[in-house]
């Protein structure tokens, strides 16, 4: 009996199984990197959500006639805290960012509030947190890009399909005011 064909078949099967295991492990590592990146965003968003009520409470003493602004921030924060998916979070955070931008414009009308040390400290913390959210969002989107590429390109897409790895959603906040180029006329 000739063992050479059986040995070749066994070697090919071992190589094929090793290749599938390697691709599967790569996809798992990338998926876990996406999950870790999302948890980093979640930590920063929670910090941001915790700072906002303190900022609003500090401002309320000075801004007695700005009830609509405070309500908009409160509602937007509640929606952001309650968001479940990446898409819902992105939409809610966009609305919260808009409410905070409007709040910052209103603050300009209250010089005594802008001079309040507690308010300035909270505003500085919020600005720092915004920067951290931006960096975490960039890291998350980079991780999603790597993962999605791996699930779509040959040959890892074969393994991704076999084990039902799903594409991840990017964290994109609609910022229409920042995306539109301002029109300048003289």
C-alpha cells in the first residue's frame, strides 16, 4: 500500500486547519480591539455626562432666564445616557454637542459667570474630556476599520463568513455646523 497520497492529504488538511485557526484568531483579536476601543469611548462619555449636570447647576445661579437652554441640555444628556447602539450613541452625542454649543454661546452673555472659578474649572474639565472623547473616537474608528477590512478582504472574509463575524459600525457624530463651510461676504 502506498502511504504517500495519504500523507499528502493529511499535510494539506493540517495546513488548511492551521490557516483557518490563524484567520479566526486574527478576527477575534480585531473584534476584541473594537470592543476595547468602544469601552474607552464609553468611559469618556460617562465622565462627560457626569460633568454636565455640575456645569449646568453652577450656571443656573447666574442664568435665571435661560430655562430652555438648560432643558435642552438635560434632555440631550438623558438621550445620550440612554443610547444603546453605536448609531444611537452617535446621534444622541451629536444632539448633546449641539446643546452644549448653544449653552456656550449663551454663557458669553454672562461675564460674571465666565469669571466664576468653579464654572471655569468645570468648563476646563469638560473641554479636556471632549478632547479625550475625540481621541477615543479616532482609536475606535481605526479599530473598526481594521476589523471591517479583515472581514471583507480575501482570504479572511472566507473565515469571517464561516464563523459569522459581522461588520462593526463607525462612531460618526453628525456635526452639520462644522461640516458646512461658512460663507464669507464683504
